[in-house]
C-alpha cells in the first residue's frame, strides 16, 4: 500500500491552502517508490481493443497523435515519444493501489489512473486541464514547468486530438525523480518532458460542467418517464401585446424546470446513477454460477477478504428515510441501519467478510450485496 506524505503538511492543510488554488511540488510524496507496472506491461494493455491508448510524438516540433489499439510500437521511438494508457486502474490491480492513497478526496470526484511512458524529450506539450490531477513520477526523470491560471493564454490545436497552450511563466520548474508528486489544479498551464526513459502516473479527478449535468439529468427524466407536469397559467389576463413572453411567464417556466431538480427522490436517483457511472470499460468477472445468500454465508468465513474490483465507483447518499447506495451506475435503496456495511463497500477497496455479516440479515442489503458479488463488481478471496 502506498502512503502519501504531502511535504510537512496534513490533508486538511493541503485542502485549505492548495486544493483548486495553486500547484504544489511534493518531494518524496511516496518514499522508496516502486513502480507497480513496467513499460512492457503498459504496452501490452495498449494492444487491447477495449482500453483507450495513444502515442504522441514530437519530432522537430511536428506534433502527431496516434490512437490505439497498437499491434506494434515502431512509433515509440528512442526519443520524443510518449505512450499514454487511460484507466489502467480498471485492468491492473497493483497500479490501482496508487489511487487509494488519494482517497482523502471524496470517491465521486476521483476519475481514473492514466499511465504514460516517455522516451527522452517525450511529452504532450504545454497544455491546460480543466480538472485536478496528481502526477506521480515513476522510474526515470521528467522536467516539469507549471504556471498559474492566466485567462490571456491562447490555446491552439496541433492536430484534431492535441490541444496546446502558448508559452507561460512558470512558478514550478523542477526535475521530478521517483516518488516525487506534482499537484496541478484546474486551469494551470503545464508541460513535462522526459529527461530519460520515464513512467508517470496521473490520478485525475472528475469535474462535470453544467451542460454535462443537464444533459444527463434530461436523459434520466426521459428514461424514467418523469417530468410530465405541464405548464399552466389559470390566472392569465389580457395583455396589450401578445408577442411578449412576460416576466411572469418566464418565472412559471423556470419554476416548472426547478420542480424537477427539487424532486428529492428523482434528483438523488439521478445523482447516484450519473456520479457512479464509469467512463471506461472494466475488467469484471461475473460468476458463472451465481450464488444465493445461503451459499454466500456457508462458503465464506468471516476472515475472508472482500475486494472491490479495480475502477469500480461506489458512493452513497443519506436520505431522510433510507440510504441510496450507487455502484457503477446502479442504485440500491437500503435501510438506514446498514450505514456501517455501506461504508465498508465504499470507503475502502477491501474488508473482512465478517464486517458485513450482520447486515446480511437485512433483505435489501443481502440482495444488493449478492448481486454485486455475482456481477463481479466485488469478489471474495
């Protein structure tokens, strides 16, 4: 297990002074760091159809982006090239352990683990991200420059899938060595180039924008056949102009839309579903012969360990009369007294089976947990 040490400050201080405020170089954030994956394994993942990967090259200032899967790696030259593989935590359990060190940030905000391998001079160029990211230096060294947000910086497209930003003033200019970590808030320009063959691990965070949320909410309303309440104006009066949409009309229409968001049950169901949905494919292994509750209780001992599969998104909401557990886009309504067991499912990536046995006497929790086991989202070893 990786233990994160943020220089000489605790998590509370980091959140107050740096989170979404300014970048931070964390020297030896992981002491005695050992790579959980090697470049050959990373390349193996990039050959898979279901795993998103890219190779970026920058020979003589000619930037090119190539999308996987890759059958061969001649594009990954001895210099000025980078292989990037997305959502490695979904497929590589040892690499997924890196994310656990950042679980002081709420589960729903954590996105995935991207890993890159770069040859000397390789990188993706100066760019902006609209989300927080921790970049962990693995083997090798990488030279990083990071600046503060600047609305005057111009962005431009090197090609269809590589957006970069013009040169910027850096407040961090350093060469990272194994175990060093760089925290970069949204909107901070940054660029990193390998000094020697280097592995980097990027823990990214979700930051949905308004249009994404509204689009998702609209889809949920349609899918659940909700939102059937119609506009009404029983107090309509004669007007001097029939062409005007009056202030009172706009207020009624806005209230009609707001009533969807104010529907607590609908909003909670949608929120749990959308915030727990994974964006990438997953390496799940559903049981060939599904278990029922009786088999679950007889085949496993209290000391057996329950594991959450890599990349699984598990969150919960405490409502007035119940708990809404949301796992990979599926909602489970559970009795409030199961909160301890729910926290076992969401707050760690493993726990002893005995920690939830008492909750299995509750039918709703038993049905939910049995389904999660049968679907391969959790497994017992």
